[in-house]
């Protein structure tokens, strides 16, 4: 039997968990370097202390906790059902429970000797997939487990199809449109595209990542190009959210882009959380509350394409990725 470890960020499961979650997050030098290495954890502690009240207020507005662990477990269960016998699916989070260390310990306890590590970040970035893999590799030093790492799947056809499906649902309407599927066949759908603008909002990344050769931005653009091929007609834009820390970030920010589009006369905007595959604070608070209110002030109505979560096409995409990687 082969183990499958789904890796994700994690999130506080209660308001009391917010501060330690932030501490774990800012202690990671692959995300942000806070002075010399020996000061990383003390500075992270100060940042967590300062930011915790504001962050807790955000989580209070989405139910008092992050749903990411619950949703990732639901994705794991759906994938387990789809894969069937021969696989056992586990979940490991980088910064909160269930931690990667606990997941690997369970894999070992279950007697498995082969593991496929699948990051639930479609686009490779050192701060996300890179950090999760580094932690996993450190944990695996204690075990005799053969591990196959899936680095990226940003151009997987079923994944792109799943995104296109959610975008079409968000657009709605009655005007026919010819959409090219990944298999080359044309499909007639019924969205209304008159003046349709689609904003791909991705997680922010410091400029120095890209300058140092990180492929994140390039992979994002390749995914968006594939979406454009399948769903031509709308005007597509790319922006970046969830930025923090005293570094230069890739632009434009999602806030800046919304204001710019409002100035250009855009009245309706479909927002796609392009680098996220499940609902959490970036979708439920940042987009649904913060950016929606900002857009409203500037005369724009925002509709967010739903997160992939346990969308069957997405689960089938993960199944195909796992099956392709199950060659030893």
C-alpha cells in the first residue's frame, strides 16, 4: 500500500490558537527572513503578539476559526474514496494541527513504506510547497520511508477544467458561449460575458523570490493562459493578496487592482482565488468581506468563483496526479 500525504498551510482551529499559529508562520525563514537567523523566533514572537488581536477579529467574522483543516480532511476522504484500495490518504499541515510530523508518524505506525507527498499549492513557490517539503524531509530523517514529491501541477488539465467550471458558474447568464475543453472538443455553455472582467487573485510573493528564479509567477501565468484558451471572451487580470512584512512585493495588489478597474468603469467583477484550492481566511475574509466592501465603495459588484474544495473534477485531478506519480 502507498501512503498519500496532502500538504497544506493549516490555520487556527480556535481564537486561542491564532497567536501560536502566527508564531509558527513567522518563524519560517523560507517565508520571510526576520533579521539574522538567531533572532527569527524572538522577532516572530513579537509579531505574533502584536498581530494576534487584529487577526482574531478577522477570524471572528468567519466563524471563529479557519475551516482549512476540515476542508482538507474532506478532500482527503474524497480522494481516498476515488483512489480506492492500494492507497491510504493522510493530511499534514505546515503551521497548525494536524502537523506534518504527526501525519508521518501515523504513516509509520500504519506500516507503510512508500509515500507520495502532494502539496495542495498548485503553483510551486519556495514559501509554500518548498517550505512544506523542507519540513517533510526533515521529519522523514527519522523514518525509513521512500517518498515521491509532487512539486507542481499548475497545468493539470482536470484542475484547469475545474477552475473553468467554477468561473462559468460565477458568470451565469443566458448568452451561449463556445468553450474549448482540454480534450479539444467544444462545449456550448450559457454565461453572460458582456463586459465581463475576471480578476485572478493570487497569494502575494516578495519580488526577491521571482528575481532569484522562483517559478511561482510563471506557473500562475501558465494556468491563466490555459483558462483563457478554454474560456475566451472575458478580460482577465492578475493581482496579489495576503501580503505582509517590510519587503517589496509583486504588484499589483488586489486592492490596487480593484480601485484601478473601478476608475476604468468596470461595474461587475468575478474574482478567482487562483492559488488556493480550499476556503480559508484569504477567501472568506479577504475576498468575501474586505475586498467586497472595498469594491462596493468604488461602485463594483464582486462575485467570487467558489473554491474548489471537494469539487469532483478537482478530486479527479488529484487522483490522476497521484496515479501518475505511483511509479517506483
